[in-house]
C-alpha cells in the first residue's frame, strides 16, 4: 500500500512539472527591456524598438501579420503576428534561405530583401520584394505560420525595388515599384506595370506614374491600394532619416496622380517618419505602421492613428489644420473589440527548445553543421567554422549568429563552455556586437591553454584589421560574458569567472549600424584552419535585462 501511495505521488509530481513546463511555454513572452503596451488601454511608440525596417502589415479577420526588410541575413522575411497592432510575436520566417542560394552563402551586406509588400488574396498570403541585383520576387502560402512556397522571380532586372501588387475589382492585376539608382542608373521615379492573373509575372514594361525629382527626391517604397474609386500609391520621399510620407491618388492606375503629404516630423523627435502599412480595422478605424531610422538601433516601428477626409489620409496628429500629421508618442490602443495579453518578440533565449530560436539570424545562408540545439542539456552548440580564406575580418564571416538590438538600453549576458580542438590553435568563441564597426569578448585556444581576449574593429566594412587586447589566461573553459548597451550606443563588455562578480574590460566601444540595418548582438565560434574535427562552444543561455 505504501509503495502504491509513493508511486501516485511521483506520478502527480511528474504531471505537475509537465503541466508547469507546458504553461511556461504557452504563456506570452514579455521582454524585460521594451514593452509598448502600457496596460491601461494605451501604448507608447515605438511599438517595436527593434530593426524591423520597411514594415508592411496585412489584416485577415482578427489577425494581423507583419513582415519587413531582412536584407542579406538568413532566415529572411520575418513574420510577426498580432491581435491588436501593439503586441507582436515573432512566429515564422517566409524565406528559410536567401536566393540565389549559392550567392548568399557568403555575406552580401545591404543586399537581398528590400522593402517587402504583404498581401492577402483569395485565401493566400503573398509577399513581394525587390532584390536590387536580381529583380522582383514573390513567395506565398495559405498559412503564414506554416511553410511558404519557393520564391518566384516575377521580373528579372537590376535596380527593381519596393514592389507592391494590386488585384483590381475587374480582375486586372498591377505591380508598382521604384528604382535603385545604384543599379538601375535611374531613381526617384515610380512605375506601374500589368501582371498576369496569378501575380507571378509582369506582362508589360509599364508606365512612369510619378517623378519626384523636383519636389519629392528619393521617392520609393511603394504600397498600392484602392479606396472609393481612387488608386493610391503610398510612397516615402526625402530620404530614410529625413523624409516624409507622400500620398498619390488617381482615378486610373496609370495616372495622372495628385499628391499630398500625410505625415512628417513636425516638431517631434521622430525623424523621417514614413514607409509602412495602412491597416483598416473591421470597425472602420484606420492605422498606419511606419519606421524611424535610429542609427545603431535600426529602423524601429511606430504606430500612428490615421483618418480620412475628402479621400486624403492623415497620419498621427494634425496640429495646424493642414491635414499633414506628425507622429504621436503615445495613444489609445486600436479598438479591436477585446483585450489581449501583453506579448513581445522573444529576445532572451534559454536554449531549451528543439530548434534555434526565431530571433536568431545568420550573416549568410547557413550550413547544417554550424549549430545544433541540445534540448536535453538546455544548450545551444556552435561548432567552430573556418573563417573564409579571403576574409580580412568578421565582416566576411557568414556564421555569426545574431539578433536585433531590442531596446535603447539593455544588458546582454551569456554563459558558455569552450571545447577547442586540442590539436589546433586560435579557435575562439564569444559574445559580439556587430555592425560596420564591431567588438567582441572571446575565449581563444593556444598551445598552453585558453585565453580571454577583447577585440575591436573600427572599420570592418573597408577591411581594416582588429585591435586585440589579451585580458588573461583562464583556469577554466567556462565563463560568463556580458555587454551593457547604453542609450548613447556605448557598449561596455565585462566577464565573470564565477558567475557573480564581473570585471569590466578597459575601453568603451560605440556601436554603429550595419549596411542598411541596425547593430546586432550575438555569439560565434570560429577557427583559422580547416579540420575534420572542429572544436565547439556550448551556450547555456543568452539573456536580456535592464541596465
């Protein structure tokens, strides 16, 4: 009888533990460093203090899905889900590998996925984007949180960027886009082209519908809509960090188009507010999601109320009555009919899942041997990969595993155990802040043991060498590494050998953006020689906390 009671107790405990673990996995994740939802039916901007550049959003019923530019990283085309436009969860990537796959097997900084458009048509979700070197692509799916089909090249060409499709009421299909002057040799003009019914190919050369050279230089980023018999092109102009949101309208898709500025900086601190998504709720409310370029923090995401008058939109608040708005810093949340839990994209990773977390991205298309989840031990293992032979620094290293800065100020801490190949020297693993300049704190193997080193590169893009500082020889292969990022983009690295007391590294480092992206923070394992038995590093966790 006693044994039966003990067995029942053990089973009950196991069931409770399993239930607790399941509940922990299902509970909404809330970041410790940035939350937009204020818990009182209001939100503060930005709704995402992270580099989700050129956001576009589609509403289907009660669900909102967002994607953004991902440039050269893999996986690309992040998919975020929300129920209220304020609380967002990262749920998928539409592009597991950049295409062409071999081309993007090495870092192609600033290239790749530019300014996608997210649409829903006849039960399918579509994303169109421009690759400035290859042309306009499209991917689609019936389930944005499931598998996406292979990309289709809609139109091949250099400098074709910022596309947006429009399925018209009469069955005709159109595509708007802009041009990248660096590849096409022309810029600041918008075109509209016909497409086939499937939206897989353009079927004509199209027409110039707007030339922004005189009043709206660098006009680009088209989003194509139809409302009340008008065709609308929402198009940012004036430059990424200094521009405004231009609205063009016409009764004909090929123009001529009238113009109106619906959003500009005004007397706010929100520079260059533009390029994003118009979203209409089921109750008729209108909202506009756009980005702000914030240097090392990337192009962060703001949410503006939006109104219509005389078939012209205004975003934000109109302080002087000219129907051109300026951004709001806080506002009542969208009225979606009910309250939803506070949730944010994940930043902290305990490495307990069966896959690498969605917040992580590589600098290039990854190989299957670079990293392995190890859920049995609650660790992520990175195998040391050879730095490409022609590399001058880590700007050219494809296997940096990175994620976006998630707030204006934060502290990132990670614990790792390093297992270098004893027959090799100069394998290393560590914590890095990466951009056009970078710095890292890493364990490096030598013949006589493992050393802790701090390295800084102040001009990575142009091939400059790192400046290295040897901190000390270690008595153990396990260490806790930390970087504190302040609101002025200053990064302070430190380390702890006992997990409690931290020692700061001399010399602060100021983060800068990457190529068209914000700075990132992450981990790596590298080697200088090719081997058939790489060393590796096991990472226990990667945590974000407030400063």
